[in-house]
C-alpha cells in the first residue's frame, strides 16, 4: 500500500468543475488500495469519500504534504514549489488539460503585453513540470503526441529512456477523464415541468458545463432559432453560466451568448440559462431530463488537443450528441455513430442535426443505444488503471534516479523572466486595487506581494 498525495488548485464542494471532479474520482478509486490525501489551495467545503480532503496554503503546504510515496499534481504548482522535484517521493504530473494552450484562449481579450506575460508563465510552468516529473498523464493519443514532442525537446526522452521503454508508456500514459460506474438514476425532474417555459413534452437539448471563451454557444443558439420554425417544442438549456471556482474569471462568451439570445427573442422561451452551477450529485437529474446533448467550439489548436469532460456526462446519461468537428469526441461521435458531427460555426447544419435526431425516433433510438454501449469504456476504474498500476509499484524516471535529486537553482534567464512577470502582475493588480480599494489598502497589498515574491 502506497501513501499518495494529490495536489490541486480547484474548489471542492457541492458544485465542482472538471479539475476537482477528476481529482475527486481519482482519489476515490486509488483509496480502494492506498492511503490517499487530497490537498487543495482552493476551498475544501466537503469531506472526502474514503480519502482525506483538506485545504492548504503556501505556508502550510510542505507540512501538510508530509511524507508520501507518490505525489500527483495538477495545475500551476512546480514553479511555486520547485522542491517538489527534488524529494524522495515519485512525482506524477497530470497533463490532461494543456494549460499553456488554454492560456492563449483565456487571456485572449486582454492587452497583448498581459497575454505575453501570462503565456510565458504557463510555458515556464510546463517546462518545470516536464523537467521534474517521473510519470505523466494525458487524456488522448492526440495529447500524448503533443507531450512526447515536448518531452523530447525538454531532454526527457533520451536513448537511455528509450532502451528501457521503447513505447514510452512508463514515461507518459493515457488516463482520460472518466464517468461513474453507477447507473444514473433520476430522482426528480430538474428541467421539464420545473423550469418555467419548458413543458413535459418539450424536446430539450442540454449544454453541460460552463460557457467558456473557447466554446461556441452562439452557433448553437442560432441553430435553435432555425430549428424552432419546424420544431416549436425545441428548448436549449445551459446548465452552468457561473463557474463554481471564484478564481476563474468571468467569460466574455457568457455575455455574448446571453446577448444573442435576447436579440433573437429566445431567452426564457426557447433558450434558458442556469445562473448558478449544478451540484455534482444532482447533475444526472438535469441530464436525464434532456433528449439531446450539444457541444460546440472553434477551429483552433485548443480544440485539437482538448478533451471535453462534459461529454463524459453525456455518455453516462445515454444522450445522443451533436458536436462541432475537430476534437477527440467529434471523431468518436462520427466513428461510433453517437449522434451528429457538423462543420465549424455552421448553424444551418446544426439545426438540421437537431431536427433529424429529435424528429426521427428510429435514428434517435439507434444513436442512444450506441451511446450507452460506448460509455462502458470510459468508466473511472477502466481509465484510471494505468495510474493504479503506477501507484501499486511506483518507479522513479530512468533519467531522474533518487541519487540525482539534488536541489537546483533556477537559471539567471528563468529568474529574470519570473521577475519580469511578477513586476507585470504587480503593476496590473496595483492599478485595479487603487480603483477599487484606494491607495492606502493598495500599499498594504503591494508590501505583502513584494515580501512574498522577491524574498531572497
């Protein structure tokens, strides 16, 4: 039995987003055979389920981590705590969410200089993770190809590593997002006959998860506007317009989607927005109350390397899926005939897909049956098996044996770049703070920032 620590930045409560859900399910599964502690720098508003869950802080983190055999990390942690790569435990890095590519989209509406600093921070964090990890996780073969290239460039995939493991599966393996082994049971109606404007006989399309800037809700709304002319009972429900993690910034796309829906006269008649976030334990009541699921995105590299975790819930609840082309799940939907795949930003094609699936019972039932069959391969015990094997018998990376894990100082270049980013962040936060809190409170925050970031 191994002692395992999983470290994340996300919020744990009744409402949880993808990163927290992944850690939660990972911890539940691993705790069947190991002792698991989850540490989060976000809020921990619930107890663990077979594992320990607690909040931590920068000051307490090293003490809270204690002496595990394996540490699994997710998100921006290594540059803040570089000692993670120089201790006797094995370090597992979860790369299922390509943070440097996500940064390109998250910061897209900011000033170019702010975006440059943010992207540099993401790139340097990734570089630190690639240099110090013993074992890496990714969500798809597309991602694995991306990370293998990065690992080669980082000097981690060497002749010595290759000779021991020509497949490189001991360096990086597939651990996708998963879905529950429990059959979803609807205990109450959350949409039909519950939301004003949606009757028990309406045809409901559900958009699971948040509305982020890299998604395309506007094409979906336009498609509903087209389809309602021949299918008046069509309804579109956005399950989460507000992210449960307060550190996640408000997304411009939320306002764009609401504005378009208002402009077309669809809000609260054909299109509905849940202004909060559905509880994790209640999500099946929404999904099982729907007839169809949709996801839409744009033609960019974020799409290519994404793994849309909301689609797993669609599969879990047996919902046929209409999706834009270009990502992992679009390929799966097309190959397995799980619904319909449409071109980027093509509202007419999407409307046609809605009409066909919601009007032709034979086509709909066949797609639903195939979705239910396909869902079995994504159950958490199946997708987490490579991680369980690792934790059962953890190893040090071939090129990073315990004898070589000495503390190393960051290069002058890295120090200077980190200093530049910190100064940029300080200037930005100071301007915002003066506007909101006044100069006196701002000075106090600046002193705290400087003492934390620029201590020798």
